C-alpha cells in the first residue's frame, strides 16, 4: 500500500508539472514541486493565485480527449495502454470521490 501511494504521488507530481509547465515556467513548477515553502514565499510576497477557469479546464479536457482518440486510432499499443489506464482512472476517481475528496475539501477549509 505504501509503495502504491508513493508511485501515485510521484505520478501526480509529474502530471502537475506537465499541466502547469504549459502556463508557468517549468523552472517555477519544478521548484514548487521540490520546495513547497516556495509557494508560501510567493503568496507572502503578494502573488495572486487563481484556479483555472472552468471553461479553460473544459476546453483543455476536450482537446486532450480528442488527442487521445486520435492516438488510439493511429497506434494500437497506445490504444491498449490508454484503455487500461482509463479503466484504472475511472475506478480511482470513483474511490477518490467517496473517500479522499470530502476529506480533502474539509482540510482545505481548516485554519492550520
């Protein structure tokens, strides 16, 4: 279980680097992942951080799904891996929705 958690966390960090690397300097993203205190310094220095707007997230998701469909049509190896990954992701999202998400929402509201 600890190994799975470690691997999922490592994958999540890589995914975050990929997402934000398109919008923020990869060097900044790398530093934020490696040094969480850097985020505190940015906020303390007056940097305003915002979530991506829903329309941006929806458009990015739509484009990603179109790209994955195109890759699946052209590359049987990709298609097999992506189908397996998609099934895993669906299961994980369901699990997260009922276990982790509510706790995460709760903790984000706490004054720690």
